[in-house]
């Protein structure tokens, strides 16, 4: 088994996590975690490494076998602020959700408050679910 997969499995088991739990925490597909751990996949991108490291609370370099398994003293370029809701982090790290995050960023830059955004979203949802207006027959 390649070093990456071996270390990933070792760390995951040390932390007492199943592959499913790690998948949920990291936003990485369980199948990819399994492929890495079994050696069916030899490498992966730095984004995946960062997401796994954040979910396991270790330095990304620990997967190379150069460090002991312990909580990192630095985020090593990966970030997960402590105030994130645990359910929100998996949403944030999934690539397909990035457009929603960009919209939130754009709204924040425009000075829109979260409360106003929520009100606007409620209005949009109501408008989309309302029956169409009858056409004027004049």
C-alpha cells in the first residue's frame, strides 16, 4: 500500500473514524478514500489532501510519513475557522457548492446583510412557487 493510503488509514483508525464519517467530515467521496487507502489510487490533489487533513485535524504533511500524528500547530495553508458549524464545513468544501459561496461573497462585498439575503431568498421562493398571473385579455 502506498505511503499516502497507509498513513490515511492509520490516522483515520487512530481517530476512531469510519471511512463514511471521514467522507462526511471532509466532503471527499467515500469511494476515493477507499481507493487511496487500498492503493488503487496512488495520488490525489492538494485540495483533497487539505480537506482530509482538516477533517482529521492533522498537518497535510503527515500523509507523507514525515510527521507524527498530532494536531497541527499551523493550518499549513488549509483553513477551517473554529466558528464553522460542523454541518456547514462539508458543504463548503464540495466543489459543486462553490457558486453558492461566491454568491455569498458577492453579496457581502455589496454590503447586503445575511438577514436581507434571507428575506430576498424567501421572496424569490414564493414568487417561483406562485401560480402564473393570468394574461390580460384587453
